[in-house]
C-alpha cells in the first residue's frame, strides 16, 4: 500500500471514530443530548432570569429537530458549494492569466 493510501485510510478512520464515539458513548446531557447551542443558551438564560422575554421571535419554526438539522445541512452544503465554485473560477482565471503572460506573442 502506498504511503498516501495509508495516510488517507488513517484519516478516514480517525474521522469515523470522531463521528461515532459520541453516539456510542452516549455523551451529552438532558432529554436532547445533542441540542443546538441556541436552545442551550436560551435555557441557560431562562434558568438565570425567569422573567426574561426574548426581543425577537423566529420567522419560521421547523416542526421537528430533524427538519431543523436538514435545513442547517442544506445551508452548509449550499455555502460550501458556492465557495468551491468561487475558488475554482478564481483559480481557473488566474491560470488563464498566467498562460497569457507566458505567451505574449500569440
């Protein structure tokens, strides 16, 4: 096995271990062990100040945590796709500029 193949395999195993370990060990606390930071922050504020009234209300409240997670994943995928496209276009343009500079006579 090539060196790069071993490194890639080890990195893949490390990522899988990091993803599976919290689920297998049951890490987290409360009814929703993997609740979002927004919900945890709101709960901490309400615990400290029971008379707290939020300034704003959400425009859209997803019907379940799964839908909320799916929307968040979709948002992340669209952002990553946009960034990947932008950097790909920028790199291609730079390569074309470099090629044009190397061949000024044509």
